């Protein structure tokens, strides 16, 4: 399958970003599922807007149910997949997801997905992870990608990145 390039921006505005709380392989981002292992924790005050980082459609939405929160898993979870079904993103630790969003909803880069959630004992942040779906769907292979450094820089400057996914298992390139 041919490589493709998609315009992406941070899920946080630069004015809300407080700190880089760690990326893939650091902290609780250990081996396992791509959405945990390849997570980027971008610090922001509670209530900061979390935005779609790229154009796509929602493929999974787990609402925030406070009674199910734990010290490691809290807030709503939103999975967004690019329109070509060859990459996606996972957002969590958010609340106040707009009621109009549902599985199948289309989102554009910059659309509000919710707000950063406060949880006792944990610095407020959005957990965000990216995956390349090599071969596309259905039947593609999910491979978490590490663009942590590129997105920390993009968050600090409110810049847009053109990210090329090669569809061959090699690391994506962000410019």
C-alpha cells in the first residue's frame, strides 16, 4: 500500500500546555497495547479543551462514568481513525465530551472532543497515542508510533505537522 501524508496538530492549544509528562516507554507507558505503550501525556489545566488532531471519524467512544474511574484509568476514551482507515489516535483522561459525538461521527482537525479531566493524585493531562494501520482496514496490522518529540514541539508552538506514514513498518516522518 502506498505511503500517505496527513496534516496533524496537537490535541491541546499551546496556551493550555503546561508540561511534557512523558511519552512512549516512559512512566506507565510500558509494553502492551499500542494505546498504552505509545501514549504521550501532555499536561494541561483541568477544563482545557482537547481537540481532534486530524480529520477522521470516531470508531469507539467510551463515555466518562465516574464510578468506574481508577488511579490508572479515568475519564472518557475516544478513538478517531483517519478517513483512509490507515492511521488512528486514542485520547483519554477527558470529560465533557460533546453530546453530538458518537461512533461514526466525523471530526475535523481542531474540533472539540472534550476537556482535560482532573483526578486526585495525578497531574492533569491528556493521554494521546497514535497508531499506523499497515495495509489499512479491514485486516491491517496495528503498529503504535512514537511521534512524542514532534508533538511536544508542535504543542508548544501551535504548529501543524505534515506526517507521512510509509505503510511498510518504518517510523513515520513528521515535518
